[in-house]
């Protein structure tokens, strides 16, 4: 997988804490940031999935069994 440069502006306090943490734990900056972004993306996708389930759960009462649907289609 190729790598690219991605620049952002964040508070100096966060940068200082981030660098200190990475140095104390022997973690490369890029690895830490990449894993943090992946984790946050997964978290947000899970939130979306849960919202979809909640929304679709209300519609489930209107659903019919798949076998019944197929019979109605003549399959």
C-alpha cells in the first residue's frame, strides 16, 4: 500500500501530549495516527450501522418471510 503525506492543524497541547506518549511507548507517529484514524472510522461506521438497525427494526414488522415472498413470485 502506498503512503501519502497528510497535513493538519491541531493544538500545540495535543501535539505535545501525542509526541510524549509515542516516545514513552516507542510508537512511531505515523503508526499511531493511522491506527487512531482507522479506529475512529470503524467506530463511526458502527454508529451508522446501529442507527440503521434501529430504523429498520421498526419496519421489520411489515416484512414477510423470504420463502413466502418467493412463492408469491412463482419461484
